[in-house]
């Protein structure tokens, strides 16, 4: 079932040729890869490896996310955290009918759960803020409509698509992640709205670094310090640096570097946020974060639906990351750069939550992780305004950067080492 609108029209982005493969090969913007260890070691409890940026494996070979999953069950005083959560909301709860908390909502099960609970369990006045997906899926669009239908006000921002597509292209070539054009806005835009509307609380879902394997440095903090954003969310590459490269190398027109939407791809200045007293908190800091339970919650409370096409490409999972047609390519690049695809990421957290055994997880990774998401590949290429050959030049440039992960045999690229 083709779900992209029949009338979809995407103008060409450039008429001249750009050497994407060369740019990908010589990029200085993907600063994570050089920090990764040579030898690939998998976590003994889940299926991620030490190739995940910033992940920490302890001396028993277990990753930080698995250790945190144990702590969540055994050590953390959730009653105390609930009290602190109530106090936080009391501090921000508006008495004059204004919005009092912003929830950045992609339309997925997690942000939907948070917005709905804040309103109906905690009596807050949440405003859901959505940074538009790059290419809506019908199911993603319906899910967010149903969240709004349940009584949540929503603010949607769609940046200039020509500029957004060019940022996506720069992300793909320079960082191996076209989804930068979504992720950056998704985090940053909510804070611009908070500043504009005078809302002092912005609530995200979970500390991804802690839940899925990454830096443990902010483990005991309720939210992300703004100073860490560039490293954690922008892979060490600031949007303005990428735009400058884009203008100098023919991705963006000169005038486009002054497009008003560009400022939303980066957070407001830290001093402004501090001065305005805006706080960043993770819902998952205060509550045991279990994605599957969020799925049950939104299914029950506002009819959230799973992927009508069955499991998503590259994984067995049916209910996560459904909002964007281009999303599967983002996971595919994680396979290319880190040897960790979408099934790995799904299986890892389900093992930690005891929904899968490690053995089952390994089997699912072998079955799904390496599958190239070709269902909407033509649309993806149209979106990027790239030929298939140019796309594979970029992919292969990233494979070549990781000789410890990939080798070429009889003209085919294969992962040297898989989880076992
Ligand atoms: Zn682990």
C-alpha cells in the first residue's frame, strides 16, 4: 500500500552535480567515529556492542544500559521520585489557564503517553510541540491526530522544506545521518516555543544515553544540561558549521543561509534559557521507562495504532518510530557506521525489560538487522534529490571508514562480526 500522497511534489534541490561520495569520504563533521574502539565487543546481557558512541561496558562486560535496567528494578526509590515529580509539577502548574508544560511530540507512543498523562493524571496544561517529520506516514499522521483528538493542544511547525531537505542531505553526507534534519529541530524547537510563550517546563521522554547505552555522566540528573547538547544531539557538529559547508559546496544557495527557519535547527542561546528559568526534565527520570507499556497506554487511551504494514523494515517491531517514511534509512546508517541496526536497538531494550531472552534477541538481530529498507527507497531518493548511485557512494564511504566492521568479498560488503 503506497501511503505517500499521490500528489506529492518535491522540486529538485540542485541542477548541478555535487561529489557526495567525496564529501562523505573527507568529512570532518562525523566526530564520533574516531572515538570508537577498534575491537568489537558485545555486551554480555543484551545485543549492543562497544561501537555505540559513548557506551560504557563494565569489567564484567555488561553495558551501562543493562546495569541501569537492573537498578531500575532493584535500587531506585520510585516513590521518592514520584514525590519529586509531583513537586516539580506543582511548582510549574499554571493557575491562570496558561500552558504550563511543553511536550515535544513526534506523534509516537512515548511523547503521546507523557502529554496525555500530564493532562489527565496530573492536571497540567500541556502543549504538544511537533517539529514536522520529513515525510509523513499516514499512520504517523493519524496517531498524532488521535492524540490531539483526545484533548491535547498541539503546535506544529514545518520548516521550509527546501531548506530542511538540504539539511537532511548535508546530514546524510557529512554525518551519515539524514535524520539530523528532524532530530535537531525536534529537540531545539520546543525550547524556542517555551521562550516565546513563557512556559518554563519542557518535558522529554527518556535519557536516551542512560536507557539505550551511552554516556552515564548525567545519570543522576533530571534533565540534559544544555552545554551537552552539541555533543549528544548534534554529534559534535553545529548546524551553522554544516550550513557554511553547504553554501561553500553548492548544497544551499547563498540566500538560504539566512532563512528564518534555520535558527530552529539549533537551540536558543543557553543564557537566554537560563535567564528565562526554562527547565529541561525527562519524564523517564521520575518514572520507570518501559516503551512497551507506553504503547499499551496510548492504545487504550486514544486509539494509537501500530504499523498497518506489519513490522517496520529492518526490525520485528510494529509500534516504534512510525511517523516518517525516511526513518528506516536512519537506522540503516547506524548499521553501516556502528554495525548496530534497528533490530539491535529494539531487541536490546526488550531484553533489558525481560520481554525477550538474549538468545531470542540474537536470533531477531540475525533475521532483521541487516535488511536494507527498500520499500520507500524511491521516495527517499526523490526526497534527497540523489541518484541511487550517489546514495551508495555515500554508504560505501562510511563503510570504508569502518574497516574493523566491514569487509568486501566478491564485490559484496559483509559485516565481519555479528552478535552471537
Ligand atoms: Zn547491555
